[in-house]
């Protein structure tokens, strides 16, 4: 009998090569029912629908996670997956514009900052995130 990770390995590997083995031995080992339900819902149901293409569906996923806030781990995974799936940094940045206009600047800015850190890490550059935090702390203390 297969589990949700095995059933959806083809899509999971498109999003993040090597993720199936990692997920199988970490998350699923701890929470098998929750992981099976989540993976089947996302990758077995939603991402397998054909009315819109994978790229468009993924842009919507990014917008929703940015809007929700508090989903930094999921947003990080999906930002990396977006690049893996072939979305350009400019296409991803456009999501932040839509989020700013419709859901607020704070959500968009937080997501954009997280994406910038990811791009810096991929380029081997030092992260600007600590610098941003230091600027925010200075602004808060001077207010």
C-alpha cells in the first residue's frame, strides 16, 4: 500500500528534487495522518486539476501564502518551488505587487523580503535580512 508522498512523488519532485525521501523520513514519520491528508489535498487533488496550468496555480499559491502571513515555512518552500518550476524572479515579484494592492503592504513587504533573502542565499551573497532588522530596531527605538 502506498502513502500520499509515494502517490504524489512525481509532482513533489518537480517542486523540490529529493523532497520525497526527506518528507518520508521526517514529517511523515512524525505525523503520518496529517501529512497524508495534506499531501493528498494539495498534490493529489488541487495541483492535478487541469483547468489552469501549473504555473498559474503556483502563482495563486504564492499570493495566498503571502496574504495569510504566519506561513513563512510554507512560503519558503513554495518560493523555492516556484523557481524550480521555472517561474522567473520578476513573475514572483509581481505577486507581491498584487498582494500589496489587495491585501496590504505589510504582507507584501514581508514576503518580498523573504524572497530577497532566498535569492541572496542562492547567489551566495550575505543575507540583507539582519540589516533590515537592525534598521527596523533603530526606527522603533527613535520613535
